[in-house]
């Protein structure tokens, strides 16, 4: 199972967002939730203003994903909103690898 969050980051907050993501957000998720193995990807698309990224974490099973959703998801998403407001837009999806 993969928990994917796609971010669209305004250029005015790009550097502080990237530093915060690397030094705080990813560490907090890995240390305090069932999600693990973070991987950050740059989305190569010219269709949106700002920089786009995909941050993915793995979870061993659907049960861990449900724990994430019930206990951590809203808190972690609110942390993003509190730190960057409308300058960082995001949406999350759950992915299941088929092969």
C-alpha cells in the first residue's frame, strides 16, 4: 500500500517548504505513524503554476492505512495548512501496487 500526496507549491514558499518537508514533516510521519519508506518525486508537468511534487510512503497493509487515516491524516494535513496556507495545495490518494 502506498500513501501518495501530490503538492503544488507556490514559488514564493518553495525553498522554506522544501526545507520544512525534509527536516520536519517526513521525519514526523516516519517516527510517529505506521507509514514508512518516504520517496519524493518531482512531477514533470507544465499544466500548473508552481512546482509539483509527489511524496509517497508505504504501509505494510490496509490496516496500517486505516490507522493512519483515523489517527494521523487530518493532523498532518492541518500542519501543512498551518505552515503554508494557500501557497501549498495538496491532495492525497491511496495506491495499491498491482505488479
